[in-house]
């Protein structure tokens, strides 16, 4: 049985061509977008698109390491047979992190129109901004952003290194296996603590919520987490399905796909719970300084996207993934994964653009081309990472549990 397993991935030429083509589309979109929107009175349009895409795809890729660490802490072995997939996706984080960091620094220090709190004169005459200046200031923003992206990258690298060290060094004894599992648990715990302190609390406040510096929501960070974890699982599922179609990951089957479908279904419902709770409580209270956030999104020209967002990210997974068989159908899971990646990309569009352009919406080929560029970058880097190491962690102590896994 083991002799028939293909441990090494050889990427097809078409995969490389598609990823490079997507990246080229992204580069062209940046150049054309800068010429169209990056100068003069419309420069917010260019930077808003870069902000939306860089943060969205960074958080989606980082969700793969969250998935690894969460299942590690739960002593779950079912995902071990395809563990190298989320590890490869997580290896993209440092690259996207650098790009997002550059965009954020330009917006904070060189472009004063996206983050209103970077304007010192405006802060001096605004009691609300002045009251938040202890953390809404360029120095704190920069330090926290460096720590956030830096520790995501370092701790993610450590988790991948622990996994890869078993490829050529099988565990000699049961005690060595226990020590290895304990070591994994420790590092996974550290990552999870930092993940909670960033993604689930402070970082979305700084990067996204502070675009509307007068508005706040206590559920915003959890909402942001849910809106990136669902597409994060979808991205893992797409890579798994692609590799299965190419004859790899022989020990991964519909049982594992079923679990990924359950994650997408469950956290789509969780995302909806947060979406409704945040919207309903603010709208029902009808306090002007709170409802101003939803007014542009719910009643203005963004209203069609507002409802499309709910249809794609809640109704579609609810109706389709409710059936057991649909979560075990490779074609259907692949379709839903692409749909959810697009749906939550729209959600991030809603987070950014109505705040900067409350009276009009302007989604065009520039937005889609930029998104394709990020998709191509993820495909290219994750694909390269998958070719460098064994596709299956054959000496992992939980591999047998994954092979015999059933739901």
C-alpha cells in the first residue's frame, strides 16, 4: 500500500502558467489602476482596493495556520493526511504580510485620506479622535503591525518546521512521540494566544475598523475572523481537491472532505450569527453614531452588494451544505469553495469602500484583476512549497488515525 503512495508533487506546466498569468493580470491591474485612480482626487480608490485585497488574502492564508494549531490543540489527527496543504498555504503569509505592511505604512505616513486619525489637525479638533489617540496613532499602529505580521510568520514557520523534521527522522520510541506531540502543543498554544490577541481582537480594529474612526463594534474582530476562516477552509479544500484530481493524497478521501465541508457550513452559520447580531443590535438601537456605518451599506447604492453578501455567505452554504452528500461531492465542494472565497471578498469590499465612498460604488475590472493577482501569488508560492517536501507527513504519530478516519 505504502509503495503506491506518491509522496512528491510535480506541478503540471499548466498550473504554473495559470498562476503566472494571474500574477501578470494583477501587476497590470496595479499599473493601470494607479494611472486611473492613484493620482489626483481619486487616489483613495486605488489605495482602498489595495488595502481590501492585501488584508483579506493575508488573513485567509493565515487562517490555515490557525486551522493547524486549533486541530493540534484538540489532538485531532483526521487532518494529518493533507496537513501539508494548509502548511503550504500558511507559507504565503510572510510574502503577503510584507505587501500588506507596505500598503499600510504608505496609508499611515504618506497618504492621509484613508485613515482620518492620521491627520493631526483633525485629531486636535475632534474629541472622539483625541480620546482614541493613545492607540490610534502612527507609532503604535506601526509597532503593532510589525509584531502582528512578524509573529504570525515566525510562529507559523516554527509549526511547519516541527512538521517537516519528521520526514527524514522517524520517531524512535513511544516516549519520543509523546515529547513530539507535547512540543507541537506548546508552539500551537503560543500561536493561538497571539492569534487571539491580534485577529480576534486588536488588529482588525486598527487595520479596518479605524477607517471609520468614530464608529466601533465589540463584535467586529470576531466578525472579521469568521469572514476569513470560512474562505481559509475553502482554500484548503480547493488545494486538496486539485491534488486528489491529479492522483495525489491517496490517504485523503471523502471522509476528510466531509469534515472540511462541515467546517465551512458551521462557520458560515457562525459568520451569519455575528453578521445579524452586529447589524440587528445597532439598527434596533437607532443611535446615529452607530447606525451611520450601516446606513451607507444598507440603504445606499451598496445595498445590492449588502444583500448579495448575505445570500452567498449564508443562504448558499446553508441550503447546499445542510445535506450530508453535498459535503462529500468533490465538484460541489469545489464550487462552494470558490463561491465562498468570492463572497467573503465581497464582504471585505463592504468593510472598506462604503466608508471611503458613501455615495457611490465603483466595482470594475481593476478590482477583479487585482484579486486575481493575489490568487496567482498564493497559487505560485503554495504550489512551490508543496513541491519542496513530502506531500504526506509519513512519520507523524497521528497519520494512522487520519488514514482510518470516518464520519
